C-alpha cells in the first residue's frame, strides 16, 4: 500500500533554532518527492522537489535530503524565523498518475 | 504573472444541496488538480484533468465530479452535500501532464456544510 508518514505531528521551537522534519514513504514506483509549506488557510507552496538520483536540495534556509534506499526524506530548517510557522507537507509521486500526501507536520516558532 | 485563482473564497451550504467551485489555472498550464483538505487533516486527492479529460480520480464517491473547459479552467461539483464535505478545497495547476511537473496551488475555497 502506498503511504507517506510524517513525524513529528507537531513541533514547537524557539526562534533562531534549527529543526528537522521527517518523511518516510512506501511508494512504488517512486517518481519524485516534494516538500510543501502551507500557511494556515492558504494553498501549499513548493519548497523542493527531488528525484530518485538526488540526495540533497536546498532552498534558502530549507534543505531537503532523500535516501532512496531507506525511503526516507528529511527537511531541515536553519535559523528558524517566526514566518516559518506553518504546516510542512511531504508529497510523493508514484509513477505518472498517483500522488500521495503525508498528513503534515505543524511547526510553531515561538519568539 | 497571475497565479491559480479560485472562486468563491468562502461558501456556506445546507446538507443535501449542490455546490460548484471554480478554478482558473496559471496561463499556459494544461493540467488542473482538485484536492480536499478537511480541518486538521492532510490533503486528499480528488480529481486530475488535463486537456479537457479526466486523467485520474481519488477515492471519493461519484457525487464529486468536475470538468475542464477548453480554456483549461475547471469546475468541481459536489452533489447531495454532507456535513463531512466541509473542508478547504484546493485547486492546483501544472505546466504539463504527469506528476513530474511542479504543481502550483490556489488559495482554496472554504466550504461549510450545515
């Protein structure tokens, strides 16, 4: 069964600290993996997209990693800011026509 | 360049009624996707249209339907509304067919069924 599991479900950290969000998937055949940021009540915005052959991809303070062997991905946020408070969603595409969303990690940054 | 637009922003309907949600993709994008996001839950894939045809459908009952017009805009129709249909409905568009293309999301339509 195609599944995407994210952890933790929610996370609270202090402004300026780093954090890492996890995504484990059992999806076949794997096409690509995306991380999205979704502010409350708004549509998701893409942070990174990674294919099978990519191990690391950065977008500013966001760095995503992918281990295709263990089927794990992580999103590392450096020097967090209040505007990073959002839900972070891991999305895996299987083949050409199936897309599976994780349930997201809700991140809160405290001043 | 304008992003994906959706209308209306908010909608309140009564159980049993029907509703139509609208989406205009980014200019040049041919694929449109619909998702449901119930409060506190993850996105659930509803429908995918490309070049006017339904390409894939999520695990939703037939009372969820839609179409894509020649200008690539799309409608999502929900018949016989139920309380659990209350959710944020998101539309996304992509430049090409297939999930290797980046999806750009609209702001969503918040549907409340009472």
